C-alpha cells in the first residue's frame, strides 16, 4: 500500500484567547502529527467576521509557541481564501439553491411537523423548488438526496463507527449564510482539501458535522481524511468549556515555563497521558511517546514513512 504523508492541522477561531478546552484539541492534533512524523498546519478560521476579536489571532499564535508548539509552513487565514469558496460554489452548480427562510420559520415548521427539539433545525425543503412570490433569497443551501435518503458512514478513531442520515437528521444545509458570510461546513471542507489534510483531530462537538463534510467532499471530488474527535472539556455545570460559557484564557502572559503546570500537564492528563516533566521542552519529549503508547493501547499502530 502506498504511504500517504500525514498532514494534520489545528484550526482555531479568533473569537478570543485559547482556553484549556482549545488547548486539548491543539495538543491532540499536534501530538498525532508528531507521532506520525507528519506536518502540523495552523489555519485561522475567521470567516465569521462578526465574532472575530481584534488581535485574538496573534494571541492564539503566540500562546501556541509559548506552549512549545511550532507549526509547519505559513499560517493561513480563511478570509484570504474566499476565492476558493466561490470556486467550490461554481463546481457544485445545480446542487445549490437560494433560500429565503429564517431560523424562526424553520423552527416553526418543525413545530408544525411535530419534530421540534432537533438542534440542527432540519430544513423542511421550503425553497427547494424555487422562492415563493415576494420572497427574497437569504442564504444558499446544498441539496441532500431525497430518494433514497443519504446515509453517511465513517470510522472515527476515538468514537468508532458512526452513521448519520443527513436527509432526515439535517436536511439541505447552508453553504453561505444570510449575513453573507461563508458557512463553516463549506469553508472547512474546501480548506482541508486545498491544504491536502489527511488527518483531522478536533473536539467531539464537531462529530455531528462530519457527515455533512464527507458529503461535500464527495461532491467536490476531494479525498476523505481520517477523523479523531477527542472528548470535550466541560465546566462544573457539564457544559462544553468555551468562551460562551466563561472559559478563561490559560495564557495570561506569565513566564512560558509556568504554562507547564497551569496548562500543558492538565491538558495531557485530560487526554489520558501520564507525563512527567520539569520544563516545556521535556514535556513534549515525554508526551509524544506517551501519545504513541496510547494509540497502541487502543489497537492503532501509527503509520510512518
């Protein structure tokens, strides 16, 4: 079997500084790339311009370096790649259509259909055959197969075998939002394809998005990467640790070596790694073989050149 060089990535959104939850995802993706003797890229996912915080991207990059994580190649920003998303829309052609529905209208449709409560707001297909008279296009949606339904199967390196019927569980999903910004689902697929990403290691909150992304990859003729979704760090209330739930930045500007005890070792323990180190450099020298051992304990022997 021909060996495909490993290319992984960490893709933070610049909505604020990194917190422990985002460090866990960064660490897992970094260790996985190192164990496979591959590349580790960093891409700033800043297409949602309304949520971006000025200077957050540079703070994130500085924090990664202070933690001892150095990326390969140039950092990329999604807002510099919008021509690629336009090209993808042209390639999708008749698979996309304009939609005039608001989120409230879709939620109301779910109530009428008796399927309220799905956080994905399954689209009922209102605009599939064209906009009703007097309606104005708000977003662009991607058609999902109706007969038969589209069931996506994939293997996640942590969660195991996953299946999702995107026709029934998601419906036609948005590629360009009503505010004019590119939807995450399209941007991430196009970027991963353009950068040749072979392995995606990220938080489990994105596991549910993966079938949509695989469907898009197929339509665009892109090779599917391997996936590993790591468990989420949660707060005392059981909520995902995030900026929205009050997660605090782990990097407050103290000397870099202080990050060993305040951030790196706690993140490693969360991932199930028993690492003993007295410096940032020593941490990574111990953490890489610890990740290798963890993979092997789960029956996965890393592929190397």
